[in-house]
C-alpha cells in the first residue's frame, strides 16, 4: 500500500508557473506508474499526465502538451508536475495517483491509490 501527499498548489496569474509535488510512502515507489489528474468545479476528473514505472515514459492530455512536464525522483519517492504557461482553464484540484506496474492509463479507475488533492487557481 502507498500513501500520497500532494503539495505546491496555490494562486498564480495566467502565464505563470507552478510545480506540484507528490510524496509517496513505502519502499516500492519505483514499481508504481504515477499520474496526475485534475477536477474543476462541476466537471469530471480528468487525466493530465502519467509517468511509467519501468522506462519513465510520459503521457499527457493534449491540452497540456508542451506546457506541463511530469517527472519522478525514485530516490525521493516523489513525482512532480511542472506547469508552465498556465491558463485560466487549468484551474482545478490536482490529484496524484499511483498504479503498481501500470501502463500509464488515462482512466482513473486504473489507479488504486490517490492523494487528497491540491488546489491550483489561475487568475486571468
């Protein structure tokens, strides 16, 4: 089992940047594919990005390609989401998720473990 704790959210102006972190407990972090999802008010939870456990392959939703970068540091049991050129529509609660030996699915039900979420608000 793994516990996830996100941090780094806040209020940022459009065009600005923010980096989210997700710290994971446990000794087997390197075996987990990690992902970020987000949920805006009155909208369904949406896949944002994932990084695979084995080769570190990355996957992004089209709307963030070229602006967001997911990365991981297995020595620190942490996954990051660097968000640049933020837009108002990026405003959401961002969740970290983990899927052991996962393939980098964009489907939320593939991920067994979730953090509590961190709010990112982009002012226009």
